[in-house]
């Protein structure tokens, strides 16, 4: 019987991502993005008892582009997802994949000690998490 190598979310998550305040306009949030390949922004908590939010590109497409709204007149808080579903960094990527399927999400923040330390998505799980096993080079 072959031993299954345990790969955790921490091993595959993106650690470079953009953060934004909810009051920021969508135009400013997009203009200031440094990591567009993540395709999402973490929305900061307003206070310690608040929750993190997420602004996904799909939300911008659905709520700004499709409705022909001006991104400089829409604040992030108007279209973000809050509270954001999240995972722990020590979660096995197999369970993370099941979590994504069960809740129909593509990417989520990774939270440790009440702070976002990364973002993980299906592509991270598949491309980074399975590369060792299947050698895609």
C-alpha cells in the first residue's frame, strides 16, 4: 500500500495578495492592485469584532460591468462578500477541495490567529499540490 503524502493548505497558498478597506472605491481598489493573478482582494476588518470580507473579480463583473455601473462611484463594501468563508493553513488540501465543492467557492482566505495569512484557490491545490506526485514538467 502506497503512503499518501500529506499536503497542507499552507504548502500551496499564495502569500502575496492585496488588501483593501471596504470604503475604497472599486476603481481605486483595482488601480492599486499589485497581485491581480490572485483574482480577489481581502477586505480588512473595520474593528476587532468585525469579519474579513472578499472582493472577487466575478463580483466586479456581475455588479459593475454587467450593470454598466461606474467603478469610481461604487464602494467595495457594496459588492463584497462578507463574512468570507475561510480555511485553516493546516488543513489537508483534499479536505480543502471538498470544502470548495460543498460551498461552491473558487478561492478563500487562509486565516491563522485571526489574521489572513494567504489565499488559496482550486488552481493552487491542483497545480502546486499535485505537482510533486504527477510531475507536470
